[in-house]
């Protein structure tokens, strides 16, 4: 079994904590190579998602200092999902398996050897799952839990409390290369690909430095991508609610023929509710249509501006 590992890390404006991430990950990969767990062709691959700060310069410097550290820079900010995907496609040229993680040291790198153990036991995917989320803010924790509940109700298979800390084998990377959608939701796609998988639990730390790079807008878009790329249930819900209102409307009309219904305020409220529901579901349809348009355009998802990995 060939054991070349690439650790893929998306970075956007991470200059504050990146040196420490590099230092710790370098120690880890050195240790894994020295123990014979992985080959010396293994690399830490940073994907700079077109940061505005000195993130890329830090990656270049680390690469000059040590060839175990490498990187690619995207030509424009594309968001975490596309940045990870770009890194995975680069890694797939050289690696037998990859581990993805964020740049902020929230994921515990000490459990990495357990990921590798699972891989050597035949697992194609190993999901890192947060055993406790007490370091996340109350709002983040409760919105995440609410989202998991909604997404499960809609029948989408995702791993509870798992984000982007995961190991994937070459088989999975090859399968992933066939996913051409521009609205990527890796947390849904990887379980969708299938193959053998297992879970490793770890306590999630606080961000080492800097603030979250996920603006509320990016967060909402990711949440919507998770739903729209895996189910059309919201459209069907619109259909069912529409039907229910038609039936209730007909019944109300029949009742009205017998009892004079003259409460203006009730009529006004009903009018608002029905109008609101209508507009809401037109909006839901709009979101799907927008995404269909994005996919129909088939634009390239990213361009690699600079590549330290192939020089
Ligand atoms: N990230 C990225 N592009 C973006 C936003 C974020 O590559 O447009 C990276 C970021 O640098 C980090 C990871 O995605 O490595 C997760 O972001 P963050 O830690 O800010 O998210 P949170 O943990 O707060 O959800
Ligand atoms: Mg984070």
C-alpha cells in the first residue's frame, strides 16, 4: 500500500495564526514520516483562497524553508468549499490519501494518526466529528443544531457535528472529480459517494487567532447549497401547502355562503398570511432557479494563479 498523504488546508486572510498552524502541522507530518506511517513524498498543501493579507507570502516563505510545505493560490476568492476542492484536485495528482482541515487549529491534529490507522484498516473516508461544541458560541451551536435537524428531516445524509476535518482515499478523490457542480457542499457529497467510512471523535478547540472568515452571507449560502444541491423537498412543501390552502379556501367559501363572514381584520390577516406564503415560496423557487442558472452556465469553478507544488 502506498502511503503518500497530502494535508489540504483552505486559507482566507489567515495571516494571524498561519505561522503557528504551519509550525504544528510541520511537526506532525515530520513525525508521521519519521515513524514510517507515510512516505516522504507527503505534503501539507495550503490553498490560498485569494487572501487580501499576507497569507500567500507566509505560505511561500514556509515553502522556501521546507519542501514538505507547499501551496496553490486561487485567482479569486471562491469560498472554503471550492478552495478545498481545488486543493483536493491538486493533491489527487500525487497523493494516495488526503486529510482536509481548516487553517485555524480548531480541529485537533493529534487525532490524525487515528485517521491514518482507520485508512490502513481499509476505510476510504474517515470523518472527524466534534464530541463537544462548548467552544463554539451559543448562536453558532444552536443554529448548527437546528440546521442538522432540518437537513435530516429533508432526508439529506450528512454526519452530525462533522465539518471539513476528514480523510479521503484516492478512490474517493477520483469519484469526487466527477462532481462538476459549482455550488459544492462537500459534507453532503462525500456521504453521497459512499464507500467504507468510519468516525473519529475529537473535542473542537477555539480558533487559534483571528476571527471567523465565514461572513453571515457565506454561511447562509453554504446552508442553502446543502439543501438545494440534495433535495427539492422545499418545492414539494410549497405544493402541499398550496393545496391545503386551496382546500381550506373552498371550505371557507362554502361556510361563507351560510354564515356571513364580515370580520374585516380577520380577512386582512388571512390576506397577509396567504400573500406572505406565496411570496416566500416564489422566493424558494427563485433560489432553485438561480442555482440551475449557475449550473447551466458551466463556468470554471476556479483558476489556479500560482502553484508551488509543481515547481
Ligand atoms: N476559508 C476560505 N475561503 C473563504 C472563507 C473561509 O478558504 O472564503 C477558510 C478559512 O481560512 C478556514 C476555513 O475556510 O481555514 C474555515 O473558515 P472559518 O474557520 O473562518 O469558519 P468557522 O470555523 O468560523 O465556521
Ligand atoms: Mg474555524
